[in-house]
């Protein structure tokens, strides 16, 4: 088997999946709640209290409409610690502003790049939002009136091996953790129509190629529910995610003869649900499914990616739902093909350990991987990977490779990296029928 040496970094950021919305903050979105500017110089905002009087010295928060609090590595601001939900630090380049009205309840927002934004005003007894669409660079004005907030409660169906997940509200700085049953509650939410999102966002710490601390993050959406919030009332029973399928226990006597474990890990016939993408800073990736690709029947994973150098990377992966013992692994078999025929393109199979700092300290493990790189062809190829095929580690631990012996009895994730030698080119690859031989308790 031809082996490729691929130098990469470890720092990454999960992508956030979100939708833009429009409206004036009322339960029924009213025409005139959005506006279009012409030169993106500024927005003039007037904020009123519920009685119509100017809301002087009132905190105002501007966020992109696809902003999702808690689903990123943004730093929380120490200046707003007394609010009922954390507020991230200002980042004007990303359209994140933390500002305040003047004595007349007025505010001139600084330059905003074109896009969709949610503006929220908060005071002790009231809250309000408005949504704006900035398309170019003229000055326009918009107003919002604060009212008594409402509340939202519901449940997220928790994935296997997750004891709690995060729930956020798109465009606002509100996020909470569920309890172990998936229940959640927002007590003070402005009046309006919102997308409530359940998600998992894990951050892992490791060392980069220079031995310096590096952070890698993975985001996975569990579902979104559109919810209306009315003043002084609670929006109940907001359900997010897929309800687990309950299978009745089969009481038929079982044949206890040992069976060699063969697990069809993924055939993608139910889409790529449960898989995630992860990229380095200057790379991009998109994951979906295609049907009947080049004489291969049914659905297959379709992974598109690009980067600006061989040191950047993109991957598609899946969590194994905890620590899995791969010590008895015989092989991993899968089918794959590429789209390009005029440049070298390859796929890398990686057995990863991705644990948070508390788990690393508890078990005494090290985050890292054992992997191997294989050249892709434009026709479907069957790949068979055994532990002996994996690259040996050395003192530099290139790409986080700590070797098979260091990961085999506590693997947490199975990842497929896409690679290519043409700088900046978009690449495509297709993957199907990932089967694992010899590993017990993997289903």
C-alpha cells in the first residue's frame, strides 16, 4: 500500500448551521420590520420603553441573524456578567456589537457589512428586538419598543452517550444546558418568532506541530424548532431532535455460539446524519449524499472540500459514542472515489482520541490519532486497512500521529480526511459502505 506523509495543523473550528430570519420582534412578523440601506455607513436606532418613552442608557446588542450563542469559541464579556444569559465580547468585524443608547434612547450604529442582523435592547423590566437587512451603504433608521418578555420551555432528544446538550436561540445571546432528561427553559426572552436550536459543541485541547497548545472544536446540530414568544406567557413543549426508536426486547432464546464481529458501520442509506465536518482555518468543507454515483447503487456520502495549502485540512467524521476498544481490530473496509483525474488526490483514515481536559486527566490519555493515507482514483476502489498499515509515530508526532498502540484501546472518533496537491483547488470525493471487522460492542 502506498503511504503518503501529510503535514497538518490541529486547530479547527466547527461550522455552525443556522438560518436567517426577518420580523419586528412581534409574534406575527409585520411588514416594515426590515429595511434595506444603500451604503452600509450606519443605522440610526431609536429605542422606546413599553409606555413609549425613550429608553435612555439601555444596553443594545447587535448580532448576525445566524449567530448562535454557545456554538463557538467566542470569549464571554466580563462587562455584562449581571445579565440572565452570558454576552460575548464585541467583534465589529463579525457584526457583533455591544452598545448603549444615549439620554434620548437613540443610537448610531457603526458600519455594518451587508447581511441580516438581529438587534436586541434590554433593561430591567423589558426587552425588545428588531431585524434589519443591510445591503449596501446608506444611512437608514429603525425603531423598537421593549415589552415584558416571555419564556420558552421544552425538551431535546439527547443523542446516545450525551448526558446534556446546549440549546441556543439564533441571532440572540441566549443559551442554556439541558438537564439529563433533555429538558430546558429560557425564562426571559424578547417577544418575537425565533429558531430554537439544540446542538452539541465540544472543544478539545492538544499540542500542535510545534508543541504549543492547540484547540479543536466540533459542532453537531440536533435539530431546530421555530417558536413564537408572546409577552408574559410561556411557549411550552418545544421539542427538538429525533425521538429515539424503542425496540421491544426479544425474549427468544439466543444461540450463544461466539460470532466473529462484522459491523456495517455506515452505508449512508439514511443520509449523513450523525456525521460532522471539521476544517483548519483556511479550508472549507461540505457534506451531503448523492444517489447512484458511477454504477454504485443507493446513497453514498459526497464530501466537497478546498484549502489553500497542503498544511490545511478538511475532514468528515463520526463520534463512536465514548471510548471504544479497537485492540482486536482486523481491518476497516470501505469504498471511495475522487472526481479529479488531473492531479493527485488522497483519502486518510484516522482513528482519533478526542477528549476534554477533565477526561484526559481522569484516564491519563493523550489526544491524538493513528492514521494512513491512500491515493484516490476516479473510479470506485475498495480499500482494506489493517493496523499494520497505519503510519508509525516518531518524536515529532506529525499531524498529531501518536501511533496505534497509544489509541487502540480507547478510540473515540473515526475520521476521513480529504487531501490533494493542487493548491486552492476544490476537491470532491465519495465514500460508501464502511465496514469494521473484529471489534466487539460497536453497534
